[in-house]
C-alpha cells in the first residue's frame, strides 16, 4: 500500500510532463509549417521601408522564379522561404543613402537601416476546387486555410437529393455558412475599429448563433482582427518613433549651433571693440590707414559669421516645426481614416447581418434548418493534389492546404458520417443586432 501511494504522485507528474511536451510540440508544428513554406511563381511580395513610403511597392514572382524590386534588382525567390528573401533584400538595401523630400521642398539624405526593411507575402497563389461542389473553380488562398474553408467558399458539397423538387438544400446551407462567416467577420471588424478609436468594448459572442462549421470559428476570426490591430499599432509606433528621432536630432544640432552663436557674438563684440580702439588710435596718428582697414575687415567677417549662424539656427527651427506638423498631420489623417473605415464597416455589418437573417429564413421556409456540427451526414471523398508533389493526398475537412493546391471533392454513397453538415435545429433563431456605437 505504501509503495502504491508513493507511486501515484510520480505517475501524476509524469502524465503532466507528457501533456506539456505534447502541447509544446503541437504549438511548434504550426510555426514550423509557416516557416517551411517555399515561395513559388505567382506569389506577390510587398516591400516597405519605415519612414520611406515612396519605396513601398509590390511585385509578383515570375515564372522563372525571379523577383525584382527597384533598388534591389533581380533575385531568386522561388523555392526559398520568405525569411531568406527578406534577409537578402534587407542586406541589399541596408547602409544605402536615400533622399527624402520634405513638404517644404527641401531634401534630407538618410541611411536605410536593416531593421527598417520589411518584406512579406501579401497575395498567395490561388487554390482550385473541383468535383462535386456547387461552384467549382479558383479560390483566393489565405494563410491557415483549411479544406473546409475552401469548400465553403465554393458553395459546399452538392446534395444528392433535394428536400423539395428542383431545390438544393446543400446550396442553401452553404449560403447560410457563407453569410454567417461574413456577418461575424463584419462584426469583428467593427469591434476592432472601435478598439483602434479608443472605445473599450467587448465582442459579444452571445449575439450570434452557433458556428455552422466549427466551435472556434469566432475565435479564429477575432485572432485575425487582433493581429491586424497589433500590426497597425506597431506601424504607427514606428512612424512616431521615426518623427521623434528626427526632431531629437534637430534639437541636438540646434543646441550645438546656439553655443556656436554665443561664441560668434563674443568674437563680433571683440572685433567691434578693437575697431573702435583702432579708429581712436588713427585720429591720434598712432595707426596707419591700412592697419585700420584690417580691423574693419575682421569686424565685418565676424558679423557675417554671426548672421550666418543665426540663419542656420532659424532654418533648423523651421525644419523642426515642419516635422512636428507632419507628425501631427499623420496622426490626424489616421484618425480620419479610422472614422471613415468605421462608418463603412458599420454599413457592411448591417448588410451582412441582413443576409444571414435572410439565409436562415430561406432554410426554414423550405423545411431545412441551419447546419449543426453536432450531427453527422454523408462524408465525401476529398483528395488534394499538391503543386510540389505528384502523389495525391487523401485529407479530411480540417486538413491544411497550401497555395496552388487542387482540391477534388467526390461524393460517396456509403461513407462514414461527417460533422461539417448541420442537422435541423428548430430552436435556432436569427442573430441579435450588433451593439454598434
């Protein structure tokens, strides 16, 4: 008995350790998939440099695998991860001098730093869905996209037999799933814009019916909006830091120039006193006219130096005011853009909510309830053809896909139930209105 009681804590610690290791490997596998992706022809890369908006540009990888950017030249991008391409572009542009044109027409030359260069994939190669789907064809790829999402974007799997003659319930269910995702995404966008505008609100998950595809669909949408919010906040912080660094540099220059001005004033006063003394001396016949001319030239030179230093100091102060105003203007423009985007997002959220309610009403009018992931239905056979492999791969609805993949969907007569289709649910009601401010 004592031996068994002593072994129980050890078993508990071992099980906890195994669970922790499993979670760690699961989290690391997601990052590994993103890092292992190799660029291919058709992927669009965006280049940007902090503080230099004129250098921002996009380019697609050509069919020969090359990628070209102004100032970088042509590099080999196909078959390489984005991190390697980003490092090569940063190494090429870093330590180069670039000319920036200020609002007053003046020019400032600055060095491009390595950590100011950013390169990312903004558009991947599309995926293709074929077979027994409502709308086969090409679909845009999004990072983290699953087979389920690609099929939902294609209208869903075709139904073998409609409930009503000439009516396809699978198309209605697909419309409902698309409308649900669009409505929740629009609501999450409104929530994110409210947060960016400084309004602290919580996203009301209870305002929406259950997800037609998976339980964590809302969390996935909110994660995307949160990532957008954090990226935009970092970008604004980088811009603000750039303006602050410029103003600090001007302040340091102005401090040195003010000290120089004090020295110039002292020299000018000394030369003026010497000229006065020389003038009095020449009246007494002590100095010659040529010697007096030397004192006058020295006084004129010191006065000119003092005036030049004052003009340079005034130019620095004007430059600092221009940069300060430009920083304020950028913040004001961002606020105006957020307000305009927020207004459009509210209108879009209302439209998507109306579409969701209409899709729900059409399902119920034809005796078909919205889909419920708790129930099963016929499982189609799904095969993915990867662009970098000649062997097709059987997958399920939660399988991950990559850019350029071809998804083939084929209905099967006696397959195991799948959880993507929703069974009737008489208690499902249309979503409550969004709490928009």
